[in-house]
C-alpha cells in the first residue's frame, strides 16, 4: 500500500513560508514566493521537472553568497531563468 502524497492548499502557502522562514531564521519579507514559483515553472518547462527544485536551491545559494537581499535573489533567479529559456538538451553547459 502506498501513501498518497499530501498537497499544500494554495491558500496555505503563505503560512508554510512563514513557518519555514521562522524555523530557518530567515526574514519572511526577504522571500518573494511568486518569483521563486515562476523560476520553478520556467525551469520545469524549459529544462526538466527535476531541475526546478535544484535550480531554486542554487538560486538561494547564489543569493545568500551575494548578500541575501531580495535584489540578490532576483538577480540569481534572472540568471537561471535566462539560462533555462535558451537551454537545449545537447548543450554542454
């Protein structure tokens, strides 16, 4: 018997983000949920679905290393989004 995956209701996303940020010691106001969801969508469609969470992690890592501001996150997301928009399976990059 397999357990059905639990899905987070859309209206609970803010509550989850607030709780996760609190648990990680992150200022909730520094997290742009829509930006990160757009990143995941663009990478999932332009590259592959499994690349979406990896890309979100990499964007967060790059943003943190750059200072961790919303602007740093936006810059990292823009870089990955541009890469995903031009990604081809035969790319060596």
